[in-house]
C-alpha cells in the first residue's frame, strides 16, 4: 500500500512539474548576433539561451522572434505548452530587400555588370586572434579574394525580388530563329569596393553549439548605374554592408557575399534606383511594328556603277557597307540614300538601347530606327547628315540560279569589318515568312543585315540567317530587296 502511494505521489509530481516549470529556448542564427525577442521583449542576441514560464504567455501564446536589419523576421508561435522543457532553434534569416511597384519599373531593364576590387596589394584589411590571444595581420592579396558569377546572380535575384525587370546580361545571337527575345538591359549596375575589413577572433562567451570562432566582414561599396542608351553614369552612391559568421574552425569566416548583400539592401532601400527607373524616358522609340501602318519613305534612285571587274565593284561598294554596333552585339548594313538611310535586319537592333554605325574609314556615328517590320526582320535606320554614298537597288526576280553574288559585312568580330564573302544563288526557298534567296556563301553571326550584292553592284537582298546543324554547310538565307522595301514602305524614284 505504501509503495502504491509513493508511485501515485511521483506521478503527481511529474504531472505538476510542467505547470510551473521553467522552459529554456536555445537559439542560433545566420547571421550571428540577431536580436531575440519573446512576446516583444528583447532577450539577447544569437547565439543565446533564454528562459520563460508558460504562465507568462499572452493570450495563450509565446511568440519567439529573431530579427536583424535587412532580413525578414523569423517567428515561431507556441500556442500550447511545450512537451519538452528544452527547445532548440537553428534559424537562417532571409534577406529582405524593399518591394517596389512592379508597374512603375517594368519597362526599364537593369542588370548587374561587375564588382571591382582594386585595393592595393598588401593593404592591411584585418586581424585574426586565436584562442590563445595570438594576433595575425591579414593583408589584401588581390581581386582573387572575390568571386564573380556569385555576386551577379545574387544581385539580380534581389533586384528581381525588389520589383525590377532583370533579364540578365546576354548578348544578341544574330542568327537566332527565335525573334521573341527579352530586351537588353537599359541600365547596368556596377559596384566598386572602396573599403574592406575583416576581423576574426575566438569568443570565450557561451556559443551554445554554434561555434566559438567569430568572423565579421565589412564592405563599403560605391554603386554606379550606367545608362547604356547614352553611355553616361546616371547614379552614384556609397553604402556599407556587414556580415557576421560563426564556426567551429577559424577557416571560412570571411563572408564577402553576405556583406555585399547587406550593402545592396541599403542601396535599394535608399530608393534612388527606383526613382531613376520610374522617371526614365524611352531609350529608342520606333514608329511602328507593322509594315502596313508605316508612312511611305521615298528615296532617289542611284545610277549603276560603270562596268568593270569584280574587285572594282567591291571597291566602290565597300564605302556603302557599314558595321552596326549596339549594346547587344553587332551586325551589318548598307546605305541606300545620300541622306543616310540604312537597311539592315531588325533582330540586329531589336531591344537594344544604343545604335552606332561604323564606316569603312573608321568614322563612327549614332543611328536611330526610322521604321521596321518585325515579322519580315527588316529595319530602316537613319544617320544624321547628308552626302553619303548609297548603293543602287536591284531586281531579285531577274537573278538566275548559279549567278554570282557577294556580301560585304562584319562576321564574328567588329575588327573583321568590310569582309567580303562570295558565292552563288543556290535557290529560292518558300518559308512561313515568305520567299528567301538561298546562297552558299560563307556568312557568320555579324553578317546579319548585310547586303546581298550582284555583280552590277546592286542590292538584291538582305542577309538574315544561316542554317546551322551537324554536317550542314553553305546555307544562308536573305530576304529579297523588293520584299524588304515593300514591308518598310520604301519607294525609289528615278534616277
């Protein structure tokens, strides 16, 4: 009987204990030193251990919060008494950039460009103190300390979260069949490290299993925003970022990405980038995307060149052939009027912010879109001034199979401008977009938009694409010049 009473008494103690017991919550976090609150009352910084009684619950709940500047607050709500007296949490806080109205910034496109770190090699950037108090000085050992792609990926992820349109940096692929490509970035965001400091030390305070080695990395970044349509820097601002790490070992305590993110959040919170993009004017407006709706453009006819050798014709024609340079790549084109009208392929300038033309003599001038037809992939550009040397317009219907043709353009690289390729008319191919001239001449990305020229020096087509694939050679396609002019509502008078 006495034994039974003892057992009942023991069970009573066990049932009663949680009613008045003290609970313990051990909390670790990344980043280190985040603020811990219980029901709104600050209890310390991570890593830490804090206690509470269930009788202190408010409205039947205990709310544990972990927060740090620039991060989303983490919460755990206890709406019933825990079964265990010891609670343990390992928290990874997520960055919290501001969220702007997407509609206000949907048109301008911004992308991360690069992170520069040109601090002098040998500059003291911090100290490392081991558990015995021994101090080691750390020095800057060059830009290899920083990664490259990781910063760009994280920056664009955070820009996207903040509401900015970010397609990612990507050069135009000039013979790409897919015409529905995203616009190129209007703005490039770059950052320069103007100050860098990192400290590492052994902490003698309780770490509650989070590791006694502490690392603190501080960055000061100068942000610059480049308007690619003008080539001008339109915004410059400096912000600071800090990252704290804990570990069981002294290695791996430098958190450059964390400090970079912290500085980026501060930059975005300032709101200047949002205001810039909100007020940005269109980069390069065009008249229409529909050939049928375009106004007619009349250009005077051009007399044929005197008959001569092939090299004579090429020597005369090369002064009318241009390299078209954009912020997304380059292509080719041809002058068709003394007033500076230029024909090319639309995908060469699709979505770009700035267009320049490079002449055979090295002169470079800005150009603007006059009209285009996206479906037929043709565009009419204009360069200011007059007195340019135009090429005459030919009649593609008179071409015979096997007739020799040339193109003058800029394959692969801008330094290869005015390259001449020669071939024959291989056929006429009917595709979804219409009838194309097929030639076996050697063309490459960069030739796109260049003129297809007959031996009389007349433009008979505009080079648009190259068929590529395993064991496929010598198949290039050009839109006939009369079809291109019809779509752009171009009319020739005279001569």
